């Protein structure tokens, strides 16, 4: 689990960006990823941050399903 703190000038709020979440294939579908994101969420709340952001590759449908199940909203951005 890799993340960094951030500040959003548009909303004048602090949060963090989840850079990478890697769970070895032997441990997937056992709640490990959910527990890691939960621990990050608890830390964000403890710091009184307002958000967690992340990026998922368009072709990574499993990750999209995983994060949606955890309550993340999808925001499409064209670069």
C-alpha cells in the first residue's frame, strides 16, 4: 500500500491519494485489500482529512469492481 498526502485547491481540503495497492495473488479474495483500504481510511479520518483519491486503468475491470464495492465513485477524466 503506497499513498501520499494531498491538498485540493478547488475544495480547500486535505486528503490522500492511493498510489498503489498490491495484494499477492495467493492472498486475493481473502479481505486483505479491503483491510488495507480500511486502515488507510481510518488514518484519513484520524487526520481529519476529507477524501481519498485513486486512479484505475481503464482496462482493469477487477479493480473498478473492487473500489466500487468499497464505496468509491468513478470520475472520468480526459487527459
